[in-house]
C-alpha cells in the first residue's frame, strides 16, 4: 500500500522491472481482493509519476492482467482503477489494449460510471 500513497520523488531509485513484475503478479492474486486493488492504485500512481513506465509494464504482461480485472463486477472500485490505468496506457499501447478485447468490457461497464458529455 505504500506505493499507492508515496510522493512522486520517491520513485527515482526504484528498480522498475522487478517492481512492475511484482505488481502484475499481485494483480493475479484473487483470494484477497485488496491485493489486486492496491496493485492497480499503485500502477496508476506509478504511471502518473514516471512517464516512461508504460512500456516496461506492457512488456511484463500487465495489460492482459489489468484487462482481466474489468470483468470483476463484484468490486467496482477495482474495475474503475483498471479503467484508469488502461486509459493512461492507451496513449502508447492502444493496439495491445484492443487486442486483449478490452473495448467490449469497457462498453459493458459504462452503466456503472458517470459520463459527462
């Protein structure tokens, strides 16, 4: 949970690849819903703090793991954070996100979120 609330300047000395691999692994721990939820919150914060983190995240299999969290309707907060992470990744990795079949999952979830036109 420390990454989810850490200040931006604390990421400069972190080894990104092992950290991202650990967070992607945490996304797959479904026994305790808080683990993938906080992994998504941490990924959101990392992407905002370190602009070049999206490529290693995509390379570590993160896009597929994040997309699978969209189908979990029991925990709407987790799906909401998954959408936030995917939105940030979509600027550089839109093809990989579409390949995972994410568009249909996001469209199915539109009823659960406020939409401002």
